[in-house]
C-alpha cells in the first residue's frame, strides 16, 4: 500500500527529527530539505501529498517558495509554519491559498490534525457518514413504516435530504442504499396521500399549510406589521436545491423561518402557482374568476393572469397595499428588474417569479447534452447551484438585500426523476403532463395511480361532468401504447417531471429571510 508522502522544508530540520520520526511511525513517508530551492527542485521530479514550508528560511522565503511550487503543482496542499504572528504574513499566506497556517512551536497533534484535514478529509467524512447513516437507517425505516401524520413525513423527508447531501460529498457505498430507502419512502408517502389528501378539504378539517394559504399566512402578517416584502417564487424548486443555495444567500440574509409546506395536486404551475397567487383552490378560481382561468384543453398559456390573481386576493382580504409583479425568464429580464428596484421601492409588496429551474428541467428532457449534464439528482443539484452562483439572479438577491426587504422565498412545486412507465389509454382530448391526467375517458390500473373521481371535493375544476384526475406516484410516469412507445421512453425515462405524488413534488420549501443590511 502506497504511503502518503510529505515534503518538509525548514532550515532547522535537525531540530524537527522527533516530528519526522513521529510521522513515520504513523505510516507517512517524510522527505526533508533545509531550503526553498531544494524544495522546488524536488517538486519538479517527485509528487507529494502535502508540503510543509517554514516561512523564515535563508535564500527563498517560505512565501516565495510557495508561489513557485504552486506553478509546478497547483493542487498540492501547502502548510505554512512560522515563528511570526504578524497579520500581513498571515494575509499573504492565505492569499496564496495555503491549506493551513501553523505558528511555532507546533506540536505533533497539530501536525496530525492538518494531515487529516488535507489528505484524509474525504475518507474520514465518508467513513463517518457511512457509519452514521447505517446507524440511522433502521430508525428512518421504522419511521417510514409507522408515520401517520404530515409532520412525521416532513421529518422523514428532511432526514432523507440531509443524508442525500451528506453522502453526495464523497464517493460513498451507501448511495444506493439511500436511493432504495427514499424509493420505499415515496411508496409509503403515496399511500399516506391516498388515505388523507381528500379529508384535508372537508369543512373545518385540520390540514397542513398548503398553496392557497401562503399569502394569508406568510405575506399579509408582515405587510400588516409595516414591513416591505419581496415575494420570490422559484418555479420547480425542490427542498434539496434550496439547501445547496442557502449558504450563498446566508452572506446577505438571516433566516427567520425555514419550513416545508404541502403543494396542492396537481403539482403543476397551472394549479399550484395560480392557487398561491389567488389564495384559492383552482375550482374556486374557475368559479369566481372564469376569465382568469385557462382550461386544460385551451392552447393559451396557463399562467397568463398571475398579476390579476394577486390583485383579486388583495381585494378579497381588503388589503390596499401597492404591489408590482415581475416574471424573470432570462438574464436580460433579471437585469432590468435590478435596474427598476429604485423605482419600485415605494411598493409595500413586490412579487417576482423566477422560471430558470423549470426551463432547466425542460431542457434536460429536450436536449441530449442536458440529459448528460443532469443525469441524476446530484448532478441536477450541482447545475442549480452553478447557475445560481453565476447568474444575475444571485445579483438580484444581493440587490434586494441592500434595500432591506423581508423576503419570502418559495416555489409552487418540486420535481422528481421518473423511471417507471405506467400504461394508460384515453381519447385524444387529454392533457400532455406525464405525472397527472384529467379527462372523461381514461383507462388505467387503479392500483398504480392515485385517482380522484370527484374533483370538486378537492378543489379541482372539471371540464366535463364525468371528468376525473389520476396522479402518478413515486417515480412513475404515464405512457400510451402506440407505435412511438420506445421513442417516448427514450425521451422521458430518467427525466425530471412534476404534477404527481411524491415527497419531492409536494413537500416544498417556504423560507422567510431578513436582509442583514
């Protein structure tokens, strides 16, 4: 087995013999030199796992040596050791991207800790995560089998996402085990929804916080308290995606509340987002504001009237707050909104819809290259983080923070990677969504879907008296048996879809943030 190799450059190397012997006993190979020039020569012919440099050496200083070695091997971790505690030396060392900074006299435990942090960190984290997840695996499994309340499912989903993020940091053998447990959880979650969803809409029923409740519960109280609110809805935004961008936003915001709410079915923009903005269930929108509701079979865009729906909710609750509405589909529209911020600053409420993640999801389905880039949830999260970090959306959040708003950040639904085709039959008048179908004549296996045969009882509109809704559960998606079946599968299998019943689609982030300004 190859030993980890250490290069140690210090003009007092003879005094450090006990350290060298200590490290060799620990299984390291230690190569020593007394000056920077020899250290550079060694790096040109040999590879090292980490380098320790004394700052105060004759000839080339530690900082000069560090800079020249970085040109040879920019990836090797380098640790600066110095007698000086002067701040400018520390700053220069950190500016040169050192791995660690130690002040003499160092002790063996400090050296060992540095080695563990910089050489063995991934292995240690992987081993720790493996042991920790293994010990919690059975507990989560018991929770999955015994959970009877919405709050218990929130706890399960949070734990699963936590382990998904932890295990994704390293090459971990537990990854498939987690995927299987999450799949098991979604099967049981679908049973929970089948058993409970319709009861949430009985008069005076106790139900989770849901799409039509968001403004009433999270926006109006702040406005009534005299605060200015920026409501940001990121389309198609999952809880795990929120967790990876949270750190970027923590530089500018304090997080007052972070919770998950339950998106209504179908978990699709036409229903869930319109419900948020109207503060009503879709059937109520259709009845009260028929001119603002677009039926499934109509070709018009399904989210054309969001500003009007917000106004209806303000009017219904007798809120006379001034507001603006903005839909961001590209960088140019985002930059325009940033430029407009001073002009809309007088509004008590500003609403912004960000469509990028939804477009990313569709691009991943339509483009072979995007399918390769986002071939699983880890890659999908990574793309989300990279986009956010380098996009004008990041600049928008910074600009909003500078103006001191309270921000309510949420989504209308999440998304799930689908793998399992479920065959159904219907007439031609049926919607195109892969995770839910609605119409008069649909043939399906009742055991494979969540069916709602009386849509009005769950606040859903009916285009016809005999209309019903069916929802795909876990990682299923609907297909038709026809001559394009194989082509259909190749396009949509492993794609990210929404509209149905899963934790990823229904248990979605709702965050209240306060600018640190």
